[in-house]
């Protein structure tokens, strides 16, 4: 069964970490409504949604993708590059232990799940301000016995690798190619975001659909040209917290 672990929006989200956008006031009630709509959409597209309670003292804790990653064989708990966020991992690890054996990347390595783009048995991992070379190296060692290839990718201009590129279908990537080294992705087909929408590359492919923020209509048109089913979702309030669509859930197959 496809499972999606999410976490309710923290009432402290107004104090979230920001790196590449300016701080704007966040309407907490509207942010909570948008996140709930996200959970409803995941359910409609076939996922069993497990929504964890909010962490009132951890502003960014709804972004469950960053402290962990889940593969068929194992879940890996990650030491995030932002020290103030590292406490998010404990309750998430407790939940994931119900489904997978856990492994841990250890400091001084840093790694955030938003920097990990999985395509089959390949894991492209962004080298960013949040994820360092030691983190990528440790992840490779953990996953080597399970047959995964870990491929470093240099990233500039955005928070995470998946802020710049995501997989949307077959051999096709949605990307802002100005923000990362494209050489490791040789052989893939590209849909480039519209130049007026540089942050539009973070899409979520699920249940035969591509979910895209409603704020990127020009890029939606580009995706639609490939005859893909595109579903849009308003996350405008969450985007003020540097949110994308992949970062708010951990998606994996549950075998029990």
C-alpha cells in the first residue's frame, strides 16, 4: 500500500528558516487549510495518509521529507544542515521504525531529503548549503549493499536539488537548469520551467498525475504539452515558508 507520512503545520511556522526568498507574513489558518488540502489530494491519488501531530516548537517540522528518506529496503535518518531543525528527526524516526529498519547518517556529515532525487535505483544528491560531501559519501556507503547508485550533483541558486529538478514521467525531468549541474543527468528528457516561473521545478508525480503549484500556470502549460495529466494545488501561503510539493510528505510502499 502506498503510504504518505505528513505532519500538521506547526503554529510556529511564522518563524521558519528561509534561505532564498524574503520573509513575508504567513496566515497560519490559511497555511493549515492548504496543507490539509494537500493531504486530501494525496489520498485521492491513492495514498494512505498518516498525518502526525504538529511540533509546536519546531517551525519547519511539516517538511517531513528533509529529516529522512525511505526506500523499499531501509529508512535513513538524516542530520540536517540547519542545526535548529535537527530535533525534527526523533519523532519521525519513531514513526518510520514501524515500517523499515533504520540507518543513520552521522555528523559532521549533513544531508537533507530535499536534496535526494530518486529515479529507479539511482539517487541524485545535491551538494548544497544543507547537504555536504561527507553526507553524500555516508549515504552511498549505507545504500551500496542494497544496490543503489548515489550520484552527487552541484547545486547553486536554490535551497535543495529538488527545488531545481524533479522527475515527472518515464524519462522526463522538470527543471530550472540554471540552478544545477546537468551533466549527471545525461540521457534524460527535459521540460524547462517557464523563465517567468523559476521556482516551478518542484512537482510531485503521483497516481498517474503530476501535481504542480497553482501559482505556475505557464509551466503547467509546458507540462500539459506532453499529454500528462496535471493537477494544480494552491500552496501560496506555504510557499512563503520556502515550501514545494515534495517536501511535505514521505511517500513509500508499506508492506505490512
